[in-house]
C-alpha cells in the first residue's frame, strides 16, 4: 500500500512539472529537430524495425486475466501490414482488435485471458514500417496467467516458396479437435524467415501437425487452389520430459483439390478424339483405355473401348483416344470413369457429347523435342525424347530417327518407343564434336497413313569436351536404411540431375556443368523414385525431403566431395 501511495504522489508531482515544462521542451525539441534533420535526398532508410518493449514482459508468470497487451516498436509501423501478422496463441474465440498510439501497438483481446495458460504473442517476419522495411524474422514473447511458462520448441525449415514470398507456418494440436486441420484455425502461428527457417517457442506438451501455407488472403485458412500447402513427413511431439521436437521439414507445393473435369473435347477425325482436362492427370489412370467408353447418343450398349490413350503434351492435361472407327458427323457420347488428378483426386464419372469428325488427312508433327537446339553444348550420354502430336506407326518408323557426325557417318544409338507417340533415343556421341539428329518425315506415319512430310529434317548439336564437366560425391548418413535415398541437384534451369545412394549411403554425380547448384535428398518411402508431397484428405504424410544448407559450386575437371552428410534426427 505504501508503494502505491508513493507512486501516486510521484505521478501528481510529475504531472505538475510536465504542465509548466512542456512549452520549454517543445522549443528545445523543435530546435534540436532542426539541427539533426537529414537533408533532402539523403540516404534511403533501409534499417529494419525492432521491438523495443512488450507488456506483459517476456516470461512473466501470474499475469492478471484482464492485463493489457502492448508492443512498442522502434519505428512508425505500417498499421495494416503489421496487424495482419500479429498472432496470438492459443487463439481466442474471435480475432483481437488493435489500437495504435504512435509506435505502440495495443492488442485488444475479445475475451478475458484464460486461467493457468501460457500465451504467445508473435509478430510475423513480414511486419513492415512505413518505409516498407520488414522485421525480417518472426519474434515471439510469452507470458502466463499461471505460475509456469511452457517450454516446448518446434523448429524446422520450408522449401518451395518463391523468392520474397511470405510463408505462414501453422501448428494444430491433435488433441484439441477431431475436425480436419484445414477446416479449423491453427493453435500456433509463426512465419518463416528469409532462409526458410521457422521456430515455435513456449509450446504446451502434446502432438502437433505442422503445415506451411502462402496465406495470400491472411485469413488463417488454406484456400486452394490459389494457395500452396506443405504437409510434413511426421508429427511434432512435445513431451512432458522432452521440450524439443525433432525438426520438421516442409515442401510447399500446389495441390489439386477438385477432381479433373473435361474442359474441351475436339473430334480430330473419325478415328480419334482429343480431350483436354482442367488439371494434370495421373498417368496410370489416364493411359488405361478401360476408363473410357464411347457409344452413339441414345444407344444403350456399353460402348467401345479405344485402342489406345496417349498424352500429347508435356503437362499431362491433353490426351488422344484413338482407333475408334466412328461414323463421320454422327453424334456420340464419351464416358470417363475413375480418372485421377496428379494429386490423386478422383473423378468417378465424366460424360460429354461430341460429333465425330471426318476422314483423317492431318499430318503428324513434333510437339516437343528434348534437348532443344541451343548454344549450350550437350553431354556425350544425353538421352533424347521426341513427343509427336499423335500416334505413330512405330514399325514404319523403325529407322526414321538417326544420328550422323560432321562427316555424315551414322552414329550408333539405342532407340525405343516409350508410347505410341514418344520416342526415346540414346546415341553414343564422341565428346567435343558436332552431331546431327535427322528425321525421315516420310517414315513418320500415323495410323491413317498420313506421313509427317517428304523430306529429311535436321537438328544440330554440339557435344561438350569431356573436360568441361565436374563431379560431386558424398555419403548420406543417419537415415533409415529400410528406404533408398535419392540425391538431386538443380541449377537455374528446370532440369535436375539425380543419383540413388548405395547401401552405404554413398553417391556420385558425374557430368555436371560448371555452376552453382542446390541439393536435396529424398527419402523414397514408396520406392517410386519421385517425391510424394502427401495428401490433405484423406490425410497422408509427405515423404521426407532434406535440403542441403549451402549452395554447391561445381568446377570443370574437379571432383567436389561433400564428405558425410548427416540427416541428424531426420
């Protein structure tokens, strides 16, 4: 009580002093400002803001349930951008509101604070001052209405976001609700920093599902398809005797939440039709001809099954169904069943009507060739892929594709038809010499007898000398030996180079162009050689994908050995 009266007396004396001294301080402040003001055209303010003080103070226990929550910044803040990234955990029943007093932000809770609860106030990394400078790293401070502060820590990293993109990290307590995670608000929220790293501090004991979202509308719900989602490979666990959860690694990807739809149907002629879908298709379901049946309109018969189904684009959204023998200009319907998107969302039944085309007189053409012609020299073991616009008579095209050197001498190569319109070729090039891929168009013939043309066409390539390339090696340790590990290198181009680790974890990647690369390591749980990003509904964990922390520089004629690469506690 004595301290309260003394503080009150001091306050009254300070008020009197403030009242008569204010004019003097105003004059002094004006003069001082006039003296220190930066001249026009001075250096641009690029210094990030800081948090100078918080109330209740960080780590305070036994805070009253009606306590005010304040954050004082070092600079004037952009109110709208900052308010969007103020997160309170655990979340109250309704969103808090905000009041600004200069550089001080008052967070007004919609309800009194809960008893014996650790609260965490987080200011996201994308909070900005009025000059547009971002905080840069999420900052959290705890206080408790009970006698103790929670000690749990969940940390991790995120890859897959665009440069400068703000990524939210959300943690859902698995014991707080039976509702699917994407239909409820997260229990803890933070943001990844510019390096993709994140951390939740002061988390209560329990099991948590941690996901990442580029939450564009800032509503703290995942809103597909415009927002990406990262699903983890495991649960984050905070025990009563273990405060640090193993690291959570996330990969942000686009997801198809809607089943594929037929966006366009084009009868190319009386033998085939083209179907374009709204999303990328799962290869196995799209190439299974039993999933398609075609019948005359009004005909109750089950319909005919096409002879073949092929992709005619690299995005796997457009397919041709052929070998149909339709009557020109007659009306038909197509029934598609059990088609899957690349995200495994199923369209159980799709039906569309169309009118059959006339006789096929259209020549086939090349839709895609890899590698394309460019000034960049290729490797001597380069594999070529040619994707044609329609099915090809592969028997007639047996010797239509071949390679020659600069003297016109044929080069040995291995060829196969991966599908009725995709040829794969692997020539035996000599390093450092020019070579040419030749195509005899007269032998590229579709099932209706239309040839690609009458002449030879050529694609010229330069093969790089053997000493152009470098090599990368290393050993992955600390992993689960029940699964194989795949090391992938990527530069600024879309192409990647990969190698599977041996039983001892060792890998070698040869024939690498000089340059700077990023490396990831995939724990291939399902054994298909591709990254599985998991599913949100029904829920499936993603495969673990680890990113090597540093850029890797490859030099010509140089072997770079990374030594042991520890996956730690995975």
